């Protein structure tokens, strides 16, 4: 008698749960999450509501994609979720692209010089640097976006075959670098950008504390997975070292 797989087994990337369904479910998750972030900031301007909602959901999806790896190392039951890393990362990058387009259209009006912290001086007609942190944070964001696009475009079986397994794996492991860039970029806009002395300081973004919690959670998972991997790799080395140490002593005792 064939047992029908439960919903958890189907949702965790078993072979009978295809990539099309995973794409659909992650898309639904991204849509619902974005809607929730939108509703949480009704008092904000329309542009900033969409900007932050889509940006926040992008971070959530990429964080899940990053966390799946160490979770699967720590607990074998999470290994079935490895198939979901690809879709989480792809839609996280797609949302980051939309987030960037909203900023360019609604905030900067496609004046790309302003993206790097410059503003047009009305007296001289020249661009002058007025927002150093803004420019640096956006440079980091642009680098993260470009790298994220490369990772998303290579997140398919065809790229894996063309690049070969080792090269493809090396490229995809760069997702941890992407995560660090995203954290720096996001932290600036959550804690620093809106603290200028010459304008009214807005109420703190409610996402400040959850963002810290998310960073601690992902970092802790990575650290624990690193320690577990280190202990597993270290154990055979210690056993071999102990074996080579004990053998000469036994041989020495056997001599008359």
C-alpha cells in the first residue's frame, strides 16, 4: 500500500514537488510578505512604503536562502529544504531590482549622480557632495545588486553544467559575501541616513530591532554550522595523530 506523502514532505523539496510549484509558492510568500510590510507603514509616503516593503521582503528571502545551508548542516531533517535555496535567492534578487527601480524613479528621478551622494548646487549649477554616507551605502548596494544578479542568473542546472560543478559551487558560495554587503547597506538606511541635524528626525523604523535579531540568528546558525563541520573534519585528523603517537611507544616497549 502506497502512503500518500504529508504536506511537510511535499513542501520541503522532495522529488515529487517540482520546481514550478516551488517558484509559485515562493512568489506567493513574497507577495504576502510585501503586502504585510506595506500595511505596517501606512503613515509613510507612498514611495517610501513600497521602497522599504519590497526591500525588506528581499532581505527576508535572501536571509532564508542563506540560513538553509547551515540549518541543513546542523540538523539532517532540514536537508530536504536545500532545493528551496534557489527560488528564495532568485526572488530575493528580483525584489532587490524592483527596490532599486523605485529608488531611481521615485527618490532620485533618474538623476544617477544623486545616487552617489551628490546634489545640484543652485548657486553654481554644479554637483557637490552633500551625503557621504548615502553615496557609500548606495555604492555597496549597487555592488551587492550586480553580484546578486550574477548569482540569480547562474542559479540553474544549465549554468551548473556549463561552469562545471566546482566552479559553479565556488560562485554560489559568494552568496555569503552578498549577504554581508546587504547587511551593511541596510544598516545604514535603518540607523544613520535619517539622522541629519538639519531636518526633523523621523520616528524610528520599527524594523530596526527585528533586523538585528535576523542578523544575530543567521550569524549564529553560520557559526554553529562552522563549529560542527570543524569538529567533524578534525576528528579523523586527531585519530590519525593519536595512532601515529601510540604505535612507536608500543614498538619501543616490545624491544628487549
